[in-house]
């Protein structure tokens, strides 16, 4: 699949956003004392990671 410049730029932006979200969510999980909240943050971080990996697959 060939991406035009705008699509490529948008894809890079989305990948970066999901990477940042993953890092922040993992940081929040590390800081959290409540086990339920910690698990929620970890699950959300994993979801962001999975989505980032799926987006990266479009790069080739």
C-alpha cells in the first residue's frame, strides 16, 4: 500500500501519540497505590502499545 505524504505524516503523528500515551499510562500505573487503578492504567498502556504496533504495520 502506497501512502501519500499527508497520510504518512498523519500515521507518524498517531504512532507518536500512542507511544506517549503508553509511556504516561505506565508511569501513572507505577505511581498508583490502588491496585484496581494500577491494573486499569496497565491495561490502557497495553492497549495503546497494541494500537501503536498495528499503526506501525502500515509503514511497511
